[in-house]
C-alpha cells in the first residue's frame, strides 16, 4: 500500500511541484508523489517538496516521516462473562 505525499501539502500549495527523498540512505520507494512505507521498513525518512515560485526561483518544504515497527500486534482476548451462544465459530483450519 502506498501513500500520496500530496495529501500532506497545505491546501494552498502548488500541486505541480516535485517530491524527492533526501534521506541519507533513500528507501528507493518514492515514485512521483507516491511512497510505499510498508516496503521501506522502519526508520525516519525525509522528503523535500519543490515548487516553482510565483515570480522566480523555487520554494521548498521538508517533510519528515517516521515509521515505527510494532512487531506483532495482538488484541487482548475478551475474558468477560460469556454472551449468547452461537451456532457458528471462528477457525483458521478452514473447516467451518
């Protein structure tokens, strides 16, 4: 799954600019404005957005994204009093 970095621009920003990754070791997963954090792994990634100025020159903005590794995430089981009986169960064995 990719994210569109343009979604994080200010609403008044020029959307015709260009994105570049300026992380010391780039992830290599930036394609235009689309970036794949799930392929990039954990770490801090730095992106620069460059747009032409209204009269001359260029304007730039720096965006820093940190991807944390949660490892394996579990939801604690429901240990409260049992509810209404059900005729259906949940299985990972594909025999339901």
